[in-house]
C-alpha cells in the first residue's frame, strides 16, 4: 500500500484499514510461530503498512 493511497482515504477508511492490517499481522505472526508461513516478507510489509497509516494519521491531526 502506498502513502498516496492512504492519504486519499477518509479517517474512517484509514481506521478500518488499520484494523484489517493489524488482524492480518497477528495471523502472520501465528503462522510464523507454527512454521506455516511461506513468505516471511509479508510480516515486514504488514508492519510497514501499520506504520504508514499511523504516520499519516498523525500528519492529518497536526495539519
């Protein structure tokens, strides 16, 4: 997910997307713990998407 896509979302959409990504991240962590995860890069990507959304939310608050 790119930052421009996130910036175009409304606050409610960003909140919903954040919840979805957090659930996905949790499932990926469980998959890694049980050694059922094929692409470990998905964990890193999910963490970065969470950070992007938090960063953009903070930018919007300060603006």
